[in-house]
C-alpha cells in the first residue's frame, strides 16, 4: 500500500507532527508539503495535516480536499493554538470532515501548537482577544515530545485500520 503524508504548515508545528507520523509508516511512502503534491492517484492511504486558521481549514487545504478523487482512505491531523475542544479548533475539523465527505475517513488527530507572535497580534483583534493571550501561554511548549509520541501511535493505529 502506497502511503502519502502531506501537510500545510506556516510555522512548522504541523510539519513536526507530519514527520512523526511518517517515521512509523512502512515503505512505500512519501512525505510532501501540500504544494509539492502533483497527483494523489497512486496513493491508497493519505494523511493530511493543517493548522487551524481563524476557526477554519486554510484555503490551500480546502482546495486540496475538494479535488481529492472519490474513495481514498484518509486521516486528518491538525494543530491549533486554542484549548482542545473549544469551537476555535472544533469548527475547523467539522469543516474538514464535510469537505472530505466522499472519502473514507479513518481517524483524526489533533494537538496544540505554539502561536507565532505575528499570529497572536492578528488573533488579539478577535472578540476572544484576552483569552487568546492566555491560551498562547500554555500552547507555547507544543508540540512537545508527548504530542509527537501520540502522533506516532496515531500513525500506527491508522495503518492497522487501513489494512482491515
Ligand atoms: C492566521 C492564523 C490564524 C489562527 N487561528 C487560529 C484559530 O482560529 N484557532 C486556533 O486554535 N489556533 C489558531 N491559530 C494558531 C495555529 O493554529 C497554531 O499555532 C498552529 O499550531 C500553527 O501551525 P503551523 O506551525 O503548522 O503553521 C492561528 C494561527 C494563524 C497564523
């Protein structure tokens, strides 16, 4: 089974998760940023990673998901600055699930990712303003070694599901 791990990552957090997942997968496999992917035709299993941007899936990822051929086995991984479970990250996953509605979604993984100073400035203008400053403090150590370990386990888990 040919496997693709692809990701969109502005500041590197999601790329770290992509690398951890890629590490535990068997050959043949490819690790490519989204812009490096020419065709997904030959891949049976595709891991797709993105950061949450303004409660949403980044535009580049949205376009990629809309253009996926029907019936691929896929798994999502995403990073977010906010506290897990708040709508700030949840809505993006819901959007991704809808966009990939024609695919076999085997699972999803998420963890927190440090928020860059530039992003914090932008987010500071949102209605959640002060809460963002608080959330950024506790996100600042992520992804950490435990997140990476969880991502590796997630990779193995999805692989076992893909073989069923
Ligand atoms: C423009 C912008 C908007 C963001 N909006 C959100 C958001 O709505 N919710 C959230 O939890 N994190 C948000 N974040 C934080 C990122 O999701 C988080 O830092 C992520 O780990 C960045 O991943 P990357 O390093 O792979 O780009 C935003 C970051 C940026 C740059």
